[in-house]
C-alpha cells in the first residue's frame, strides 16, 4: 500500500516520508488471538480488543487528525502523520491568520528534527541535535505502541506486567531503550500511555520528564481499533498537568500499511 506524501513537506522530508512508507507487514502473517496468551494479561486483553482475528499484521500507519496545540497559547491545527518501526513524520498547519505556521516534526534516519515556518516561508523554528533526537526517539517508541497495535507485537519489543491493568513495553530505538507504560481497561481499551522522555518542557536543561497520553473513544479501520481522541503533555496525574498539557487531537482517518 502506497502512502500519500503531504505536498507541504520540503524535498528532504518528502524522501524520508516515502522511505518510511514502505510496506511493513510481517511476511503476510495474520493475527491469531491465541498468539498473545503468553503476554502479560493487560497486553493480551488490549491486543485481542485492538486487532481483529485474521488481520494482516502491519507495523505502519498514516493518520489524518485535527485538534488544538499549545504553543504559548492554544491554536487549532490539522495534520498528517506517518508512523513506522524506524521513524515518524508529523506534518501540520497550526494557527490562524496572521500567525499561521506550517512545518513538521520527525524522527528518521536515526535523527530528530523540528522545522516550522510562518506561512511556510519565514523560519520560526529549525532545530536538530542529540537532545532533539533523543526526545523524538522517545516519541516514536510511544507511538509504535499507541498507534500501531501490530507493531507492539514486534519480537524486538519485550513486555512485563505490573498488575491487571498496567504493563511496560521496552522498545529499542537505534540502540537506546525506552520504557512505555500502558493502562488498559477491563474491556481492553487503551486508557493511557506514559514514559520518561528526554525534554525541556519547563525551559530548564534537557532531562527526563514524565510524558503522558490520555485516550478517549475508539474507531476501527483495516481490522485495527485505535483511540479516537488523545490528549498529551507533561507530568500526567500531577498538578503540573495544567501547565504541561499541550496537545488535544481527534483522529479522523487511519490507513495501515
């Protein structure tokens, strides 16, 4: 299945998107609910809910979404995103005239980048480097779990249970390991995702901060059930969430490849 590359992306990012969009099915394997019996209880319950029996196991997805993002103040956005085992690109347009910005966040070819321009022309932010790369790798690890249930079955990911609702995935990204905690309801729905993620959300030095995603509602496509609405930010389950939340999105469409 061929993904659709957003026209707004610069040529280098378009090439990265095309590379991430290669087929990611597991040699034609299909999902067997019995195959997850050895996984921790909440993981098995979630995957049996999230993947229909007989669905081709695919580890890539292209998503269309809209919502609000806080960049000093809340502003509306629309975005297209691709997520694959080796990277992601989130291409978006945010704000309203006269402060509409367009750009992308990415992790590809083992490198992270944030590049944003006013009206797509005037540079607002263009940052790379080891800290950006480490933070972006953490985001990729969490989205492999949260947005590609088939990817969560990769043999490179290990799981350990905490209790009947929580489990931790250890996800390897280019030699570094990220621990992603999921919380699953009794019905098998994904409720939250959290991880220690390298960042500087409080304008201090880069260090590990707890990053969290809250999920609400569901929809099913291509045999996979995903959260319909997500909220994301820093320091979940603490009073600092009021300042740390910066992302609220509704997923409009998803296509697995």
